[in-house]
C-alpha cells in the first residue's frame, strides 16, 4: 500500500510539473505572440507613415498636388469663413513677393480668433484674422508668408498628410480615387487646420523662410519679430496646438536660431517697396475696422 501511495505521489508530482511546464510554455508563447504583434504594428507604422509616404510622394506630380490642394481648399471653405475683402488685399501683398517657382501661392484670410496660419498642399495659405491683428510690421507678415511658402515648396504639407492618412490615402492617390480621399480630409476641417510638422521640418521652414526673405530683399529680422510677437500673445503650452509655432522646438529656441542666422548673414536692409507698404496699411486698416 505504501509503495502504491508513493507511486501515486510521484505521478502526481510529475503531472503537476508537466502542467507547470506547459503553463510556462503557454505564457512564453503568449509573450512571443504579443511581442510579434507589437513588432509588426511598429514596423507597419514606420512603413506607412515614414517609408511609404517618402516613396509615394515622388510619384505625385506638382500639377496633381495643386489640383489636390484646390479640392482641399474648396471643401475647407464649407467649414471656415473667408474674409474676401481682406483676402484680396493680402493676395496683392503676396503677389509683390517671389514666394515659389513651382506653385501658385494663393492666400486667404479666415475669420477666426485663433492666432494661426497654415499651408495646404499645392499653394494655398490660410491666414487667420487674429494673427494679422497681432502682427506689427510688414516684415513680420513677409516672414509668415515665407515660412508657410517653404512648407509648400518643400512639400511638407503633402508629406504630412500622406504620413497621417497612411495606406488608405496613398492607395486612393494611385487608383485615381483622390476625390474620395479629399472628401475624407475636408470632411474634417480641424485636421487640416491643426496639422503639425516635426521639429526638423519647422526648423527648415524657419531657415529657408529667412533665405526666401533675403531673395526678396526683405530684412530677415522680420522672422524674429514674428516669433517674438507671437510668443508675447501665446505661451508655449498653447503654441503646441498651432501649426506655425509648434512646441517642437520651443519658440525661444527658434527665436535664438533666427537670431543666430541673422548675425551670421550680413544683410543690408533696404527701404521697403512702396507697394508692400501700401498693401500692409490696407490690411491693418481692414483688420482694425472689423474689430
């Protein structure tokens, strides 16, 4: 009887050890499965938001991008109110500058209390009325337009949209169903308004924006004036929601970078073109009158 009892205990222990080992294997398999899924998701995210957009953007012509931007803008007009009078004057102001060789820069003033400006693919720049009221010099307005034009010239807006929308948007572009993709985007105006760029792209837009100002014989100090003014009316905790003054990098860092550029490039300021001065005064008059 004792031998049978010992054998029973032995087999019971073996069974328990087998069950424990099986449980450990199951947990290891579960951990491996979860790890595999996470690796797949990370790889898919990188592929669809980084690698694929950089590859796909090469196959989107400038004409297609301009057409796409027009569709976005047309849809956006259903969500925002455009001040036609101010837009006309601001367009005249922009027309005095050489902002792009590839894209027709079209500027519009949106009636909004958000101190913001943003660019759509293909040449559209939306400037909120609130930011125009805050600007104090025509040079700072040139800086704003130069910064946003750089986003357009470097196709940052298109790249950002491709990254955000992922494979579905990209497939729609290659299957001539861009209209459907555009409906998805313009159906959510907040997405277009609140597009954020990476730190690298913002710094590039700052730097090349100042170079663009110099090509137009406009003092690049206007970029620093713009940032300093916007820093006065918005702290960095709020700026993270703005497409122009993103919190990556912090505004103070961008002011310092602009200052470094200005001091390392000897630019002789010229008298501002009379047409720019005139259109600037008209813009400020309109914004003051509408307060």
